[in-house]
C-alpha cells in the first residue's frame, strides 16, 4: 500500500480498545535542508533534509472520558477545552485527528511537552504524530512509522492547509539521525545514518543550544518563503545539496563536528536570505557573539524569527561561548534514537 493510500482510506472502528494510552514522541533538530521539504520546491526538483531527534518529548494521553462528567470531550494542553462535539474543538490538530480516525466521544486527551511551542523544533508535528499513535493504539491498531508520518502530513498540510513541509512528521515518527529525501511525486525515502557507536552522542556533546526567549509560529515565515520560491531556487538547491553532503559526512564511522559546524554556518548564511523574517537584528547579534567567542558555526532552529539557536562549539571554547551568551538560557540536548512510541500499555 502506498503512503498516499494510507491518508485517504476510510478507517473502520476497532472492536477492541485500550482503556488508556500514553505516547512519547521526540522533537528534532535539523542540520541541513530545511525549506526544501516544502511541496513548492520538492515538487519541482526534489528536496532533502538531514535531521536528528533529541531527548525532548511531547507526551500524549488518551482515554475514554467518564460519563459522570458534564462534557463528553475534554482536551488539556496549554488550555483546557470542555466541549460537546468534535466540531467545537479549537485545537486544530486534535479536532482533525479525531475526525480522521472517526473517534466517537466521550474522549479525554491530554498533552504536555518538554519544550515550548512555536520554537522551531517540530513540536506541533510531534504532537500530531503522537496523538495519531495514541488514537490508533486506543482503537487496538498497530501502525508503522511511515503511516503515522504520512497521516500527520495529510492532516497538517492537506486538511489544515498549513504552509509547512514533511520533515518534522517523519523525524517524529522514525526517530534517530536520518537523511530524508522528498521526491517530486511526494514520496519520502528515509535513510538512517549508520555511524560507529557513540559517534552521534559525541556530536551532540559539541552542540550548544540557546533559547532566544521568542516564540513565533512558522506559518507566516513559511508563507513568505513559499511566495519567494521561484526567485530562491538556486539558494534552495544549495541548501538541499548541503543535506546530501552532510549525510555523506555522517554516514561514516566517525562524525567530524568541526566540519559540520562549518557547513551549518554556510547554510545559515544562505537560509536567512530566503525570507525577511527568518532573522533580525536581535538574532544576528546573538549569532555574532557566539561566533566571536569561538563557535564553529550554527543556525536558528525551525523557520526563523525566534526559538532556539544551535551552535557547534569545540570543548575548549564552550566556556567562552557560554559567558558571551550569559543573558540566554542554555538548554542541554541529548540524542534520541527512537521515534514515537507507546509508553502505556507497556509492550506495545
């Protein structure tokens, strides 16, 4: 069955449901290729992204809501919704996932995350993948990572018409360090990067991540970038080819963090020219301070405008970079090899 068939096939409710399901889904950092996973580009020439999931997660709980409550649907996230019907749900992803899988009330959904929303680490898509995983399990169904990724893409990109790409959904579903190739026909090829034991962990030990304090939805920036696609084609080709080159660097027995840092810097210089809101004076100042203190290279995570700045910093310069950016929170990151998984019931 093709991935396209997964997204349009009617779903038939299972006769067996789990009483409660909890899923854990990682967010990601992308090293190269961001922006070429958008249909306006990959539909013409094909795109590629190299990314890795990290040890920061979105947790989703799904259970049958007790009939003693007044409302048949309760959804807890940064807000609490208590509604009578699916159509009344304000959370777009929750509403459309319930519609897509034909989940009948009463239903309870709760989600918590390790990282703030709208910070460039793919949290919204991780929520979509984690919720779909939980709802399938709730219905007594086991699904593949590929099906979860494509269903999340379908809901976010086709149903909700978000101007986003496919990298976040695939990263959240599969986990690990991967090169994703996006074909002109919409198919996605997943190429796990096989390295020596400890090589990716060593790379992550040279990553420093700083929180800018600014949250910004990706849609406005990606809409402008989408509009600019035709005049940015050469830059987008370079960004895609950087993903291929980084994939080659990461597919050997060792990973050269210094080379990767240099490529991140080169890619950031190109990417921040794709749309006016990707960077600004505040972000440029942070980036310049880190580079002056000894960072090899870096980039802003996500579409731009805020969120997290990621740098490759060799051990001898970490203290200098930390002092240069002492006004910002530094977030520790580790590598996560697994994609979305069911924590409860255990064994699934």
